[in-house]
C-alpha cells in the first residue's frame, strides 16, 4: 500500500520507533513526532513541548526544539532542569578585604596608658620603660623597684 500523495509505502510513514526523525530529503513530508509519544504522521509543524510542562517537565528555562525540547537551569543556577529541585544555586565567592585602623589614634576607644603599638586587626599596650604591669588599665603600670646597692664605708683599724 502506498500514500497517494507521496508514493511512499505506508509502513515507511508509520514506523513504530521511539525517536524523532526528520527526513531531510523529503522535508515537505513532515515529521514523525514521538518525543510526545505521538505515533502518527503529522505535517511539518512541530509541537511546543514547553506548552505542556506536565507531560514535558521543566523546572528551568524550557526551549522547544524540532521534535524535542531542552530544559536548562535559570541563570545563576546549575544542575538538571528536568527534575524537581534539580537546579541548585551556583556558589559565589566573596572577595574579602579589610582595612586596618590604627587603634593608637583613638585612645578613648582603645585605652593605653603605656606604649601603644597598632597591629593588624588589634593593638598592644606595654608599660613604658622602667614600669611593669597592665598598660591598658589606668594606674596599671607600676614603677619597677629601684635596686639600691648598699655598701658601707668603714674604717678598719688594727691596734
């Protein structure tokens, strides 16, 4: 049996396969649509799978192609757009930088009653030379004891 319009065997026009084919040689003949599980010969117009997301799931950006469709995750996401929760947010990297302040410039906020030295992200406060203790507290530095060398001058007298 042949198709009267195209003179091709009917069995050629109705193959029972699950893939979509476009017959480049006979584009005017049409397209066998099976991505939507239609197993019939239709005209060259294609269905838009993105119009029926129940049958053709897409949880991202759907794009109908000839005989099929693609589904990509939206911008900023990656993964499988065809499965629910298949798209995950892309990790982003934060460029961290810090500006170090000189704590010694603000002794009201950063108390120091000794010798102040600013460090990266902090500061140190030591008592001035000749003193010891906690330079960050008022009256925290005490004078180091003065060591006196004692000696006696005596007269040694032998009789």
